[in-house]
């Protein structure tokens, strides 16, 4: 369940970043960078959560 929530939050953060950065650059919104950012944020969050954060 933690991984699903991590993927959802990573996706929301990636969409926000993709929209803001493309608007600031004057370009159009594209989905591929958002999906790549989602994968990166999910992997980083997963490895940090599993290796460095103890419950």
C-alpha cells in the first residue's frame, strides 16, 4: 500500500512540476517528462524509505 501511495504522490508532484516549468518556459505541457519524473521520484522515495527510514 505504501508503494501505491508513493506512486500517486510522485505523479501529482511530477504533474505540478511539469506544468509550472513548461509554463515558465513558454512551452507546451508534455506527458513524457512527467512520467519520467514520476518514475525517478518513485524510485528515489522507495530506496530512501526502505534503506534510510526506520519505523
